[in-house]
């Protein structure tokens, strides 16, 4: 067979093959298109399930959490600087194709574990991340470590609580002495701060009480103060009582009604003044005082007696004395403990008979 015959035979073969392909595509084209779509879908599903196929994803404003604080304190250390204003960072991760859209910074547990610290002073702590098969691994961080300052963590017990009362009870009421619970507390924190604490101070204002009689309770915030009275930064100090963390103190105070009562000047003197003289008047300053107590106890009290009686025997001049008020039973408070009594003594006018 000549070369030309062989070449012609090949051309006829190619034309036959192309013709068959053309006829195949023309016949059942809808079924073939559907098959192609199904094949592409299956291929995409297989690709997405393949954990080895990843894409790089960048995250911005990633918060860095802090762990291991309590564990560090149990080891006798505490971070005092470097964690207050921990800024968000940026990071990149190789994320499996199937989780690319749903991946977030929370999936990588970006954190600083302070429990790894073993010494005081300036320390550098690496920023850690988690690796999972579902979301891949972090490949880059804009910041890799955090610099902190560490001190000893100590505890002091029986630190006294000082209650400072400011202002008065509501008008018409008397507030008895307040008590605070607890009376002492336990403080824990950095040695440099704890050693400065002299007391826990709470300012209490009875004016904020309800205008009603009986025992009332108030939650009062407190401050930590030094021996000079200066308020200390308490953010790094915990205040506890019986293992309960405190942010307020409980103040107990009983409120009583008040009323006015006159000073009783009857029988305030004994003896006789000098012959030719007479007591012309007796006055008290103040003329009335306020008293407080249970309503059933004070409701019937309208006069208050004075003690002791003033001996005017042989007197010819006006007498001024400070006399103690005799507190009646049931009265728990008097606005004055004593009054000033003036006994006016003057000569008796002589009848000349003119």
C-alpha cells in the first residue's frame, strides 16, 4: 500500500470518529448535561471534605484572653502590669476549605496563659493558639508575646473596717449608732499594695435611710486606705470575709421617732432666799429638747425633770446653773444632756406708806 493510500485511510478514520462524537453529542444532550453537572457537584463535595485542601484567611481585631490567673495566685505570684490594656491583634490561619466561611478568631483560642510564670519582675509570655482538624492552624500573629510585671501575691488577715458616718437621719427621726458587718476582713494582692493598707474605710450616710422606724440595713461601698488616710488603688486587691468576695459592707442601724418635750422647772429650787428677797422668775435655755425612743415609750413624755435641785438658801443674787436632764426610762437619745437654768432673785419692793 502506498503512502498516499495510508494517509487517506487515516483521514477517513478521523472523520468517522469525529462524526460519531458529533452524532453522540446531538443525541440525548440533556442527559449528558445533567451528568456533567452531577459530576461537577460530586467533585466539589469531595474537594470540600478534603482536610488537606486549605486556604489562608486573615483575621483583624482579634481579642487576646487571659488564663491561669488563679493558678498563678496559688503559686504566690500576681501580674501587676501589662494585662490591663491588652490590645487586639491580627492573625492568619490556614483554614480547611469546608470551614473557610465559618471560621472566626474564637475557633483558635488566642490567649495568654499567666500560669506559666515562675518568677517576679519583668516577664515575657508567649501568645498561644489552638490547632484543630476542623479549623486548621494559625500561621502568623502580629504580636507573638506580651511583657508583664510580676510581684509576690500575699494575704493579710483581720484588717479593721472603719465606718465613717456623714450627715443625719431623715427629719423627725434619730439614727442610733451603726454597726458594720464584717468588722474585719481578709485582703490579698500584690505585696507592694497590701503592705500599704491600714484599714478598710466605708462612708455611711443616714440621710439615705427610709423615713420609717425600725432596724434598717444598707450596702455601703468601701475603699482601702493607708496609714496617712490616702485612698489606695484596689483593682488588684481582693477583699474577702469567710471566703466570700466583698464589694460592699453591710451597715445595720435602728431608726427611732423624735419629739419635743418641755423642761420642767417646777420644784427646781430648795431652801429660802435671803430675807427681803424673792425669786421673780426661773428660765431654762433651751426651753425644750428633742428626745427619741420607741413610740410607745415616749408618746406620753411631755416634761423633762432636771437634777439636782438648786439650793437658794440665803441667796440674794441671780443664780445661773447648768443642770443635768434626768433621762426617763425608754428614752434612748436626748438632743441635750443639760440645760442652763437662770433663777432671777430680786429685792422685795418696800411699801413706804406714802
